[in-house]
C-alpha cells in the first residue's frame, strides 16, 4: 500500500488518477485542493483524506504531506513555479522524496518544426512558467518525473508513447486518460523514470497542429 498525495486534486487528470487508484489499488490518498467540497463524493471513504488548502501555504502543504510516499502535482497557471517551489519546500520539510508533476510540451524547447512554432504561439504566455518550474524541481534535490503531455483530449482511450528529451517531441495530441495511466504506472513502480522528463503523445498524430485546429 502506497500513501499518495495528489495536489490540485480537482483537475481532470487528477480525478481520473484518483478513481483508478481507488478502484485498482489499496493505496491511501490525500487529496489537496482549494474548495475541497468539490470532491465531497470521497468524504466518507476511509482511504481518502480531503484537505482544503492553498498550495502557496507551505506549512499547510507540509502538514498534509506528512508520512506520504509519493506526490503527484496537477498544478498549472502562469505562477506554476511559485506553486511548485512551495511543494518542493514542503517535501524538504517532510523528507518526502518522490514527485511526479504535470508540465507541458515545449517546456524544454524540444518540440520540432512547424508544430513547435505553433505551440510557442499558442501557449507562449505559459511556457516561461513551465521552464522555471523545471529548474525549481531539478534544483530541489527531490526524485522527480516531469510529464510533458501533448495537446490534451477527452477521448476515452489509453493510447500513448513515451519520449525522452533526447528523442525530441513526437505527435500533437494525447488523451487525459493516457496521461493518468502513465502516472498510475509510475506510482505503482516509482523506480521508473527517476529524474527524467518524459513526453507523452498518441502515436501517429504528427502534424503542424492538433487535429481539431
């Protein structure tokens, strides 16, 4: 049994991951989010601890984090680096070592060609935050897995390939269920992808932009 903390627990991928962990493992979960009543369906579940808090309140994060084995961060926004600094500071205080976190394609300027140019135009305001976050995590001393998904779909499928920074980025899209599946597998075996940055995409979706644009 693993003790898992999910930060930003109302996010779409976090909710998929929560359901899978509850139905397919014996893990216990600490779900940390603003307005915890949004996840009241878990209030009576004895394997779930709901924590209503602000991720920038490092003391509150550390209190909720005490005794967990692995942290999954589903945070986002232009201030992502500030939020993530609070998370890794709490990990240092509690001596929790293993972190999985959601980043973005383009966080390392790794997306090639016309799609890379298009991606920079579309999410350019957010990419500096993802890049700063990568530096914050790399310098923190935690054992991390950075997850860089392609453009996200709500397709009901688990179908993805994993790339490294050395591979460059492939594809243009991937389902949220696929991203949650990758996180689920790493939580099940945290020895995988240690101190690694991985890209996730659905094979065969290469192009100048995602199919719906």
